[in-house]
C-alpha cells in the first residue's frame, strides 16, 4: 500500500525554514553580547516576534552572526496577575543587519521584575 501524499503546513509551495511558529510580540528588550571584551556590544530595542525557539528584535547596530547574546525581554504577562516578569534568554545570533537581529534560543528562564517606585 502506498503512503498517502503529505502536504506541508504551508501552502502553494512556499517554504518556511522555521521549525516553530512565530507570534507577534512588541515588548522592550535589552541585549548584550556575551564573552565580549567590548562593552559597546549592548543595547536596547523592541521585539518583533517570538517562538519557543527564537526571537526577532530591533537593534541599535549589526550583531555578529554566530555569537552568543543575552536578551532581557519585558514579558507581557504578570505572575499572579500582579508581579511583572522578564524573560532572560541566551542564544546565538543567526541573522543580523543594522536594524534587526534574530536569535536562536539555547536556554531561558523567567524572572520577576521590580515594580516601579
């Protein structure tokens, strides 16, 4: 018996290399290159979209592809509806230009943030 033809989740021959679905996310992000002798390789931006495997965000300059970067993202949900959260992730830069970078997440954790005074 022949196997049925399986169609990909995307349509009409368009391919998507991403393994995980991305969702719009527009939140404040701070980033810094890890293991960098230069303290200039840090900055702030805004997330564009995110998935369980990666984050696309705006940057203040091009980040070196292949390098480890730490991201601190203001998370939109609150713990118990009250305490603000922050996603802290470490990953590798997989794409970058002078305005945006995409990072493949290698590890992450959620931390609580201080409430504004």
